[in-house]
C-alpha cells in the first residue's frame, strides 16, 4: 500500500529508500521539503501533492528526515506509528555510525518489512474490534456537581472572583465595611454615577457615605437634543446646511481646498520602495525575560510573564522530549492566541516548534531558553518571509518597456478599506513617476464610483501634469453601476494601453467569502483579464475570520476557474495596522494560510500612510510579553 519510504539527512543525502513502483517521487519530496519543512509549516505533519499524501518525521538528534508516501484515497491509520517505529529501529541499529557522522547506503530492508507487516496486522486487528462508547463517568460533564451549577445572585465576593451580576455591571463590589456602611446596591449606584460623570467629562463629586443618604434612582426618559448657541444664534446657522449658505459652502469646494493644503507636504515623501514599519530595538524588547519568583504569600509583581519563563522546570535535561515540553507549548498557544493569531494556526505553529525541539540535546537552562526562543523566532520569521519577492516598481517598469500596462486587482470583504488603500498605492506610484488609471469595477456599492472620483481629483491636484495641456497623472475609467465588472476591467486595460498608461488599479466590489454569485464574478474578472498582481485586502483586526476569508477566497477562485492551474491570491494588503498595538497575529494567520507575502500595510488615513511589512517588527510584537 505504501508507494515510498525514504530516510535522508537534512543535508539531502539519501541513506535508505523503499519504492514500490518505478514512478519518480523526486518532485513531491522536493515540494515537501520546500513548502513544508523549510517554510515551518509542519504542524499537521502531512502534505498533499497531486494524488499522493506525504507524511514525515524529524530526528533532530541525528539530523534525519523520515518520509512516507501513499495514495491520498487510502485511509491508513498506522502511518504515524510506522514512522515512530522505523525511526527508533533505525536509530538503535546505526547509532554508533550516526554519532561518528558516517554517511552511506544503509541496509534496512529486512527491518522495514518486519515493522511494516506488524503495523498492518495490528491495524487489521484493531479495525475488527468494535469501538466502545465512553461512559458518563468518563465524560467532563460528570465532573460537574450540582453545587457548582447553582448561581447565587446576591452573593458578594472578594478577591479575583466575581458573580455573574458583577461581571455584567463591570464593577467589583467591595465589602460593606470598606464602603462606609453602604449596601451592595448603593455601591453599584454610586459607581454608575461616577462612570457617567467621567464619560461626560465632569468632575467626580464625592458620594454620600451615610447609609441613609444614598441617591435615589432617577426616572430616565429621552429628551430632545439642545445645541449650545450664543445670543445671536450663529451656532444654529452654521449647523443648518439646508439654506444658501450651506450650499455655497459645498459648491465652492472649501473643504477640498483645505484638505489639499494639508496634503501638500506629502509630495516627495514616498519616492522609491515603500518604507518598512518601525520597531523597537532588541534592548527594548526582551524575548525571554527571566521573571523573579514571588515569595510565599506575596502577589506576583508581573502577571503577564513571558511564555519562555515556563522553561525553568526543564533545567538540567540532556534531551528534550515532547512530553516534557507539552505544558510549555500550551502556554505558548495561549500567548499567540492572545496576540490575535488564529487558534488553529497557533496550534500548528506550536506543533512545528515541538517537532523541531524534540530530540534536541540541551545542557543548561540558558541553553533551553535560547533554543526555544530561537526556534520560535525562526519559525515566525520563516513564515512571514515571502517565498517570492513582489517588486511592483520593477515589474511595472518592465511592462512599460514592453508597451503594456501593469495591472493590479484589489479584492476582499466588505468594509476593509479597498478603495482607500488603492488610493494610497496610486499616490505611491505617482511619487515614482508612473501614470495610473483606476478602473471603477465596484458596480454594486452606492457611492463607490464617487469615492474614487474624489480620490482622483485630489491625486491630480497633488501631482499635476508636467505640461499645462498635458494628460492628467491619474485617470478614472468608469461606466456607472450595474454593469459587468469583468467587461469594465477589460475595456479599462485596453484603453490604458492606447493612452500609454503605466499602471491600472482595478477596484472590485466587497464581497463575503460565502457569496457564491459575487465570488464567481470575481473569478471571471481575474480569468478574463489575467492581472499581474491579485492583492487581497484584509483587516489587521480579525483573528480566526482571516483564515476563513482567505481559504474561501482561494477556494472560490480555484473552483470557478476552468484552468488547470487557476490564478489565486498573489499577495496581501493588511489595513488598519495602526489600531492594533501589539495584536499583530492576523499577519501570521494570513501568511500561514496562503503562503503569500504581505505586500503593503496600511497605517493611517492619509495617502502616505502606507508601509511595507517589517518581519522583525511583527515577530518582536508577537513575542513581547
């Protein structure tokens, strides 16, 4: 049933190989090495290539890789056990030679056939045994007692615990003795009033402390909003835009002029490649802080300890085993998930780190800490580093020499900022002396064309043509609403070729990943126009949703394409990166899901707020406690 089983060193030298047929397995094994092992995507320990499924196991002590391949239509339950048994048998038999660094063709066929036969027999026997259902006593539900499910609504707690009512109110009711004799309800009312005064910007007045002087709850009713005004009523006139004053104000375009005056200093600030994000230096960010243990009876001074401080219990171990580091991996998962990394991605990443660490020989605690830190850091850097370089300026210049425009298509879900960030990319291209055309292919959202028209007007004002009667720097190609987006994009590209426009930016309608008609329309647009770059625009705020969006976008593009190798997402533009502080996990989730690089990062509301991803900045933010 197995097509291939091979053992080779991490240097690429084959030590032993079993092959069932004369088929060449060089390509799938190379793809496994390049796409999974080297890219730190070994969480699932499996890889699919055409009709084959490949599984592997690493031996970190002797730097060996064990790979098995079989048809993916087969369900072989003994593969993982087979890999473990083969690894142990091969290590035990050739341990001395491996320690001496001897590399040769080892004789291992007899042992392999014996272990394979035993694994198949055991699998057949287990398949005949009916599965026993778990009893109620073995379930988690049986561990709950009746007392633990009873909620006392009037219960007052101290310390860290909170009742359900206190969590809802968002306050902590202190002991009655520490609140001047006030009851729990009176304390809640007092805290509500403090919160309301604080939100309104008014000074907080001391509440009555006597038991009988608690403020009575006032009857709440909706009142008409009253605008502040002076004696002559000027404030009312400025708020009323229904008359001629408001119309003249809008007609004269004073707001646009003020905006353009503010944006003038941006000119010349984005020449060359997009600047990377800034990040803290190594001295400011400690990846493996050694936290001092609190004395008995004293609270901890730092409750948000680094995940690496949990390695203290492993000091003195000569070899790391998976069972020993499993508690650490659980803490690591929690840490990554708290930084907005998708849950399944966190699990796969930690499994990959465990695979790299299992079997490593470690001497002291400092060695453990440094090994874990470097292992996780290398994994994150490898995932975020692009497998291929996306250089838009270079590729656009190459297309310009060939006499055809460079086409970039922007796609994504609703409300992530596709049009705004398209305008930022357009500004960057104008700064580098490219003529740009924007194709308004969002024919569904009301105001989408008008939004692009406003951006084009601003961009042309910031970058006027070199000659007085010369063509504008930015063109807008639009045919209104309700038209076929693929046809509009095709006509825009043809018109750009005639007008010698250098770059075409295609704006598409926002669509949810489950909307089949719109996903089919997007696939049609990409198939007919074959853009040079397909950018997925996503928010840095999302966690698990980012994985679902990217998977379904790629799957829809593949399903609705008739090509043998359908065109998928080429890169990612991550928006609203300035709003997440150190919760940068979406970058890892998106890159891990697609394997494609993050080309741009949106960091603000102005045209110059566009950066390239700094891998070190993201890794430092992820590992920072």
